[in-house]
C-alpha cells in the first residue's frame, strides 16, 4: 500500500499495545526514581530502589520487543503526513527515543552491577538480575553520571514527543494520535 491508503490505517494492535505499555512503564519508573532519592525511610527507599531496578529491566525487555516488532511491521504502518522534514525529524526522534531508553536502562544495570554494596537486584521477586560488570566504585560512579544525564535527555525528548503528538492532533488534525490510540483516524 502507499499514499492515502496507508494514511487511513493505524498501527497494528501489537505496536500500539507495546507503545502504551512502554509509556506507562517508563513514566512509572521515572516517578519512582524521582521519589526514591527523596525518601528518608531506609526500608521504603530500599523497596523503591528495587522496584525502580525491576521496572528498568521490564522497560529494557519491552523496548527490545517493541523495537523488533516495529522493525517487522514498519513498512506496513501509517505514513507520516506533512512536510518531508517533519517525517525525518519524527524518524530521528523515534530512533533517539529508543537509543536513550536503552542507554538509561543499560547504564542503570551497569550501576546496579558495579555498586560496591553486595545487594542483588530482584526482578519483582521472580529472579535476581545477573551482573553485567564486576563490582567497582569508579565504574559505578561513571554509570551513575551517565544514567543521570541520559535520564534528563530522555525526559526532555519524551516531553517533546508528547508536545509533537498534541500539536499534530490539535493543530494539524492529521489523525496520527487517534491511530496510535484507537487504530483508526
């Protein structure tokens, strides 16, 4: 299919479901991350850190699955209407979103692995996350800095993504948001 025919179609249900599951997981993980560093109660803070790390692993897995599904169905999804530069910008932004999500989750995993504290990372009580690097304070500190910077960049890009979707929905009225929510314009 090409042209207007594809503009009338939405993304397949699998792509839409993974998009919204990702959004919920990422926003939850960001909220837990913001709260956990401000809590004084050591027990509550520990539980929030474990939840944050488990959510991070879930985000990593869902994003990996989402990238694979998106690659498999990308040729069959809706075309982007509007100027060519806008389609390119959207494509680059989506690629950067994936890169930042992977960067944030992997830097968090490195941080959890490298911490000098011998605390396992439990993934929702189902299993412990294996270490991907050895315990090392310098590696931990580097991963912590990278994690912080990438998280800030991810939050900024998420805000831009939401604003672009709202602009296209409210101002352009092109149906892109409706296709991502309902599957049809």
